[in-house]
């Protein structure tokens, strides 16, 4: 697979970013309505703390080889996905149409509303809570966020959160290493 790094704001057509790698995931379903009004930033690395490779793609496709790392045995049966994944290089992969409900937030609540997957877009950054994200990731994240905000005007800066904000008892990502000030200031 060849992954392209973004150098301009991408276009969204029928819920799909154009000019990025698509790796369709089976782990999604229809949204209960057409509302898209929240953007959730996550992090992931597989195995934990290791970057590169295609384990995240395999995980979101439901075909993670459990015998290749002891940690994989503990997550092999999970049905998880995200709309987007941004690699350390800045390359963007899309797994689920924005028009569909990806399974990224789990038990969650935003502004007294539960089940954030119903109305949220999820973006996973290849990383950990305590290792700084790359300049390339911030560049791509800003570009895709701008495209998402144009296509889905219900997503405003005050409706962009981390997984840690909507599931604080369970999650800590994107973590202390994520520079919220930098990210939000570069959106405009």
C-alpha cells in the first residue's frame, strides 16, 4: 500500500476524503440520524508504543494476527474502527465513511449526551499519550479537520475534543503529548 501525505485541504465526496488511502473496515453501522456534530481525537499504536507497520489497519479491518504479539491476543476479538488514522509520516488512511458510525468512542458522553459515536467523527493519531506527535501529523490533522468542518458545519472548534474528554473514567488519549493550543490555532 502506498500512503500519501497531504499537502492541501482534501475534498470530501459522499463521506470519503479524496486522494487518501482507503482501507474499508467492517466495524461500522448506520448513524441513527444524519447529525454529524462532534470531532474526537484519539491515539493508537500497535503494539503499544511501537510505530510503523500495518497492525492498526489490520486491527480496524478485524484481521489482527493474534500470534504476532502477546498484546494482540488481548484485543483480537474487539470490533473497533475509526473514520481516519494519521500515521507518524502524516499519511492519512480512511476506514469508514463520515456518513456512517465508526466504532471509536465506546461508552462516552458530550454535553450530557451519551453514545458519541452516533454523532461524532473519530480521528486516530499514531502515537501514545506521552510521546510528542510529529509536525507532519499536525499538518495533516489540521487539513482534514478544515475539510471536515467545511463539509459538516455542526463541528465547530468547541465541538472538537479528545477521547479523554468524553470518556474520562476510561480513556486518556490523545494525552499530555497532544498540543491542543497548536492544533486549534492552526485551524484558522
